[in-house]
C-alpha cells in the first residue's frame, strides 16, 4: 500500500514536470519566435537605412551637379553611358559657364580695344593727311598770287603794245585773272574745310584716346573681377567637392555598417540560438522523465543554424545578405 502511494506520487510529479516542461517549451518557442521577428524587423529597418543612404548619395550628387563635376555612380554607370554621351556635352557646371562667359567677354573687350586702336591710328593718319592738304592749299594760294601778278603784267604789256597783239594780251590777262579768282575761291573753300577738319581732329583724337584708356581700365577691372570670381567659384567648387566626398564617404560607411549588420542578423542571433539550445536541453529532460533513451548531444552538433556560443557560424560578404 505504501509502495502504491509512493508510485502514485511519482506519477503525479512526472505529470507536473510534463506540464511545467510543456509551458517552458511553449514560452521558449514564443520567445524565440519573438526574437526572430525582432531581428527581421531590425533587418528591414537597416535595409531602409541602406536605401535612404543610397538615395541621399544620388540626390546629393544630382543637386551638386551644377556646381561640381561629379563622377557617375558605378552602379548606374552602365545604364547611363548612352545618356551621359548625349547630355554631358550640353551640361556644364556654373564654374564652367562663368569661365566660358568670361572668355567670351574678354574676347569682345579685346576686339573693341583693337578696334579703338585702329580708329586712333586712322585719326592720326587723317590728321597727317589734312595737314598735307593744308600745305597744298598754301602752295596753291602762293601760285594764285603769282598768277594774279602775271595777269597784271600781261594787262600792262597789252596796253603798251596796242593793236591786235595788245587785244590778245588783254584777253589772256582777263582769262588769267578769272582763273586766279576761281582758284582763289576754291582754295578759300578748301582752306576753311581743312581748317575746320584740322581743328576738330585733336578733339577727336583726344576723345578716342580717352575712350581707349577707359576701355583699357574697364578691361583691367573686368579681368581682376573675373579672376576673383574664378577664385571664389573654384573655392566654392572645392568646398562642395569636399562636402560631397565627405558625405559620400559617411554614407558609404553607413552602407557598409548596415550590410555588416544585416549579415550579423542573418547568421548571428545569440538569443534565438540560446533559446533553441535551452529548448533542446529541456526536451532531453522531458525524455528522461518519460524513461526514453536520451543522448546528451549538443544542438550545435546537430543543427547548422545553431552555434555553440551564439557567435557567427558563417561568413557572408557584405551586400550579399538575404534576411532569413
């Protein structure tokens, strides 16, 4: 009777142990499932971080394309080769556009300077020509005076000779006098015109010189300003290049760390692996209570997904991760 009571108590303890073991296994299974779900959610968040960092790199490169000449993303290089060939020829950075406009304006200023230089040379040549015309007019006036004297002498000789010879000399004298008066009138007109032209040439020359000097000063100021603009633009471009490089480096570090985290989450889950090992050991205890044959084996020796201490059991290259 006493032995039967003891056996009944033992069976009751076994049933109790079974219930407790079942609850523990159920809780462990739930904990393991929750841990795996948490790891999966973290992995999805990391994937979102990777996508955000990648998108940030692309947007930053696109935003700074007008300021900095950026290299195309190697991932999209093959897809964009044809577009690059056709679009890069028509796309320039702001620095390149400023440089191009500066070269065009400098070319225009150089041409205008050359034009004013040629104009100044022409003014000086015209001044010299006008002076020669003025000298020729003086010589013509001198010849005119001699013609008048000759005409006067012819008239005297005509009055002295008389007769047919006298009338011939008189007609010749009148013609020479008329010719002298016409030459005098024409010479007077030429002299006045040349005098006005000569009088205006120094003013024209001085104004041309002043404009040329002003243009030269403007050219020097413009070149100095464009040098400053180039320097500042280059400084901004250099700064933006550094910002772009630093940002891309940091984003690439985020990408690398994120991929390493994904690799860790897929093949290195210490909590879930520990729960699996605990569940395996409890199942062995339950088998002992049920008088079944038990082999004290380690779950890590049976399952490739479970390690001895929860450390990484398989190495995967970053970027080649598929979650669970």
